[in-house]
C-alpha cells in the first residue's frame, strides 16, 4: 500500500537511513542531509518538524512539510511541500520538490506520490495553481507532472515550469 507520512520521530531510523543516502544534488533536488550522522539527524528532524509549523525558518523561507512516500514498510521517496510561495519560489522550485530512490524509478511511484502530495497541497496552499519545476533533461519528471494534469506554463534554457490546477 502506497501512502505519504510526514517526517516524524516514530519512523526516525528509516527516515535517517533513507535521507542520508539521497545525493547532495540530483535533478535540482537538494539534500542537505547527505551522509548525515544519526545523532545529527535527530536535530535535523527537530528542525524539519518545527519548520512545518512555521518555526525556525531561515530568513526568506516559507513553512515546508517533508513527507516520505512509503510502500508498505519501505520508504521509496520523499516529497517536500512548501505551504505558500514567496518571490524566489514563484520563479524557482515552486510548491513541491520530490525524489524517488533509483531502485524504484520507472515503477509509477513518482506519478502516484505526486497525486498523493497534490491532495495535501490542495488543503494547504492559498494559490490557485500548484507550481512545480524540473530540469529539461529530466523528461521522466516532466512526464510525471503532465500525467497529474500539469501543463508547461513556461520554460527557460534549463527548466520547465509546470502548473497544476488546485
């Protein structure tokens, strides 16, 4: 069974194991917790949870909830949902960023995970559309967005900027 669960203390061991193995950067998904120690992940998890409540936000940041995509008892991906847009997000990464572990790519997890996170986004975000972005060379991610009723709003030299109706 596929489901989303926000970052939490109950699943800290599995969250830590998953998070520390995501590359520092891949397809514009930034992971500040690459190779993090278990001890340091405790503090990172505290911060993730606080930031989902709008607390401990660096200047210019908006509240963000980190969700893990679970297939039964295994984490297969992560989705980051920013609760509203600031100027840098409007012209940048938008409301949602996501990462699926390489061994689970091409199996529909991203498409189904995005569908689930869109349900969450529609409950939280105030904007009329949900903003996403992907690298032009990441055609799989573009396909995931389009399969979830997205459309290319605009593009630049390196990125597609996709919108999905709320």
